[in-house]
């Protein structure tokens, strides 16, 4: 039994429809409710996919709203496909509604279409195509739906406390041809108090960013300015913009100035593809005349040790290896009031490095400042040899289905559910040369690519699961 283009093509309308329906669900983590540990939107997305899987004839399980799965086959070994249904916030600047799932010139637009809702629907219909073709897998195929991948992976912690960790599998949440290595991931905060009495300019508040693993595309500071000093601040900002070319502005209110910084959103694993609005603002504040001594000290540390850098070289964690390259450093969130400043940082450290070395390097760089670090998350790296059987089989499928015999397995700074398996890799959905739009405005996927990855995943499941012997 061979899965052909024609086999998958007959599901095109259903694949597109259900992907649109799923993208229209705003499954950003929100306040928990009974039976909805990550909020109503995430819960809606999970129940939608479990109901859809049940309608296609698969056995389904909902693990108290944390995660769920759909099973196909009855083998003792489990082959898993791990997808996630939660998304990062939409950000700003979209050309089309981020939850409209509109199709324009063959592209389906919406938050999560790449990361990871399109691949989730494609994986389900890959299973359906195999099932409808009469294929009897030699392993149990389990499609696991996660709901907290973008935040803290609490979903899988609960799920794997109830169900066994699958023997092997892949996560369709990265790039083709295949991801055999992923950097370690940390999220930590940097906080410092500041006493702003007797200053010409008092920082009332700073707010910026949507998530630690997104490059902030907007940030603003509200400043209280003494009488007669607004002109000096405004003139300094004008000169700063002229010198840097940054997209910034100023709004004058009674006794207040609002400094606005606009950047470009990008995935936190690729901050070089964005423009950090938080860093722009902090660099200006470091030049703003009239700040109090403790505010000056705090923004000066940021300016000297972080600035617009994305590899952590000036803050003591510029680690690098031959397997996965340089450490990635992204300030994803900022919040401040008159009493303190808080930064939330996301790093992606090299495969051969240790998370402890990252934090120790940063702490050493901050000696003498009032900044304190607090680790919130540390997920270790993933590495599977290119010679591994799982890698070899998936590469064979990719090459046969695409005709691409040149591309080789790669390592990335992003993190996928593949590292939740004892033996797993990430496999698609982005094809070589395509722009990475996950976590960016105008996230989109070609409808033809959605159908194409469905066929690739069907073939991958068939090759990895084998056939049940009669």
C-alpha cells in the first residue's frame, strides 16, 4: 500500500477547513478555570482536535485538559507524533486578521498555522489516510496534543505522569529535512530595585513584549518630568533617533512624557531576524537627561552588557560550539514601576554547554550591580546522531517525497516536544529556503504545503511503524 499524491488530495478540503477552524481559536494561555488549566481558548483548541480525531474513528483520551491523544493501531510499541495547540500572542502589524484564517494568493494566514496547528491537523489526516487505505501498523501510532509548549511544558509533565513515554517519534514543529539537535532553553528574570527620589525624570512605568520567546515589537515608558525639562528629553530623543534610525516616538501629556519604541517581532530563537523594541528603549533611557542615580545605574548595565546583542557576549554567556553554534540571548519582556525593573530573558545555549554555566557567566558580569537573577525554566539540549536509524528513515522519506538529495539534518536554537521523548527528532513543517514566520506577524503557510506535509507525515508514519505481520 503506497500513499500517493492522489491519496492525500481527496482530503484537501477537509484539511484546509479544519486547519482554518483551529487557527480561529485564540489558544493563547490565559487564566485557568476548572478543567481548563491553561484557560478557555487553549481548552477549546484541545477539545476541538480530540472531537475531530474521534469523528475520524480514532480512540481519544483527554488528560484533565492538560493534554490528550488519539491512537491508531494496537502494537505494543508506541510511535508518537507530538504537536501543540497553544500559541504565542499575536503581536501587532498584521496585514490580515491573526485569527481570521484567511487565504490570500494560496497562503493561509493566522497565528499558529506553522507553529503548530497546521502540522497538527496534517498529522491527524496523515493517520486518517493510512487508516482509510487499510494500513495495519506494526506499532501503535499515538498523536499527542500538548497545550503548554509555548510556556512551561506543564502539560507534558502531567501527561507523562499518567501515560508511558513513547518509545520513539517526532515533532512536526520545526524545519525539514530534519532537526537532529536542539539547543538548551532557559527562561530567567533579572530584577533590580531603584530609588527615584529627587530626579528631574522619574520612570513611572515601562511595559513591553508579549512572551519570553518572542522578540518584542513594542515597548513604552511613561516618564514624569519636572516643569521645564520636557524639551531637553524631547530633543535628546530626536537626536537619538537621528543617530540610530530606530522607530521611536514621543507623546506629551500633562506632567508626563510617553516614549514609544517600535521593533520587529521574531521567534526568540532567531532574534537576529527581528528588532528588539525593549533594547531600543533602554538604550535611549541610558542617554535620557535627568534620571535618578539608581535608574541611571540600571539602564547603564543594560546598555553595556546587553544592548542590541543577541549572543550574550557582553553579559558573560557568549558560549559557542561546533555542533550548534552560538548561544542566543533574547530579552522578551520588560515591566517596571517607580520602585523596580524586571526583565524576562530567554536564552538558547549550545548543545555541549550546561545551563549552570550560562547563569554563572551572567552573574559574574553583574557583580557590583543590584540585578538579581531568578531561573524559571531550564530544558536541556537534544542531540541524535545523523547515523541513527530514526534519522536515516525520516531522511529517506523526505528525500523520496521532495527530490531534495542535498539538504542535511541540522541543529536549531528552537525547542520542540521532540526532547520530551527518549528518542525523538523534529521533522518539518518548514521547507529549506522558506521564511520562518513562527512568532512573527503575518504567520502563514501555503495551502499546497499543508497538503504536501500531510503526505510526508503519512509516509513517515508508515515507514517508522512498519506493518503488522499476519
